[in-house]
């Protein structure tokens, strides 16, 4: 027992003990699934056996029009969420940290509450709000302006209004808090010096705030790219299933689910998943290079 204590509490062994849970979780929940997914993407899988088929699944992807539609939908959704979910939360964070807003903690709680709501519940609520029935909230709003009811979820541009509003409702508060944390790391004396020099509010935002919260902005963009490309449950709940009119709500993960779970074609589904991973890595790599994250500091 004494020998065990000496080994366990030694300065050489203790660091490895502390990092062991992280290493195990990395291997079990990341490395092993990744390697398995890559392997399965080159196989045809059935209940009884697995057959190596080489690149057949990837060749099949190149001829799959539904896959390309899913990729297009996911990339469009990701781009639109970036356009909305970066500047709006950033501006809200700047306003919230300003001198004019009182009860800042209350506003933070109010903005964050939607993120605590289940995606299932949120999707059901928005499906009812955007129902084609005359009594739905959005059609009642149209009736207030003298417009006829429309089938919101049967055309692409109206259904995407619902999807993007759902995204904004749930995640604006989360991204706003990220930017708030970035703003709090800025030394207030910098703004005081700018005030003395006569800088306007816009000049302080443009030349001080934006550069100083750049690391936070890059982080929010990175996680937003992944979240946009991996969106599934919001679409699934909005259309009450994985089938939408003319596949206007089909996403890459939705197509992966359709082929892997609904059609039991796990090998092909893994190939879809590998392509999704590559797309996410490429887009994030491009934005990290474009924002200068990989540049080495001079000197």
C-alpha cells in the first residue's frame, strides 16, 4: 500500500493520472468513432456481415443528386446563419455592455433562456407558428396587414425564414454572451484614452472593439460553421420528419440519417459523414487562414 501511494503521489506519475480521463475520453468518444467511420465508409454493411467495396460509396455520392441538394442546403443555411449570428449578437453585446442599459444581468438571462429550451419543443412551436392554417400566428400576422394565408413550409424562401428565425431565437443569446466575455477582457482605460482623444462611438467600435474581440469572433465563426453544417433536428422537427416538399429542408446530417437509419445503409451513411467532416474542416481552415489565425507574429 505504501509503495502504491508513493507511485500514485509522485510528481512524475501524478500528471499522467490527471490527464488519463481526458486521454481515455478522447480515444473512446473521438478517435475510435472517427476510425470506425472511415473504415465503414469503404464497406457495404448488412445485419450479417461487412463487405469491403473500396471507393464505391464515394463514387455513388458523385452521382447522387439528393446528396448534392443536401450539401447545397446545408452550405446555404450555414452562410445565412453566419450573416445573421455574428453581427447581430456582437452589436447586442456592445449595447448590453454600454452605459445606457440597466439591469444587465436580467437581460443576459432573458436572452439566454431560449437556448435552454429543447430543440424538439422549439421545432414544434415554430411548426405551429408557421402552419398553413389561417389560425397560425404568422398567417394571423399576414391577415392583420390584409394578406391571404400562405403555406410557409412548402416553399423554400418562406420555410427558410422559419428555420433562420428558429436559429436566431435559440442561439442569439449564446453568441451574445460569447461576445460579452470578449468585451469584458478589454481594458477600459483604452476607451478612456479614446474619449480623451475625441473618438466617436463608431470610431471606438471600428478601431478598438472589433480588433480587440477578434479572437472571440474567430471562435464564434468556427463553432457557427460547424453548427450550420451539422443542423438536423431543427429541420426534422419543423417538417415533422425527414421529408420536406421537394427536399427544401434536407441537410447533410438529415440525409445521413435517412440513408443510415431509415434505409439501413450504414456504409453509405458513413461516406456522407466523412464528406461532411471534410467540408467543415476545409471551410474552417479557409476562414482561419483568412482571419490570420495561422500567421506567425513578426519578430
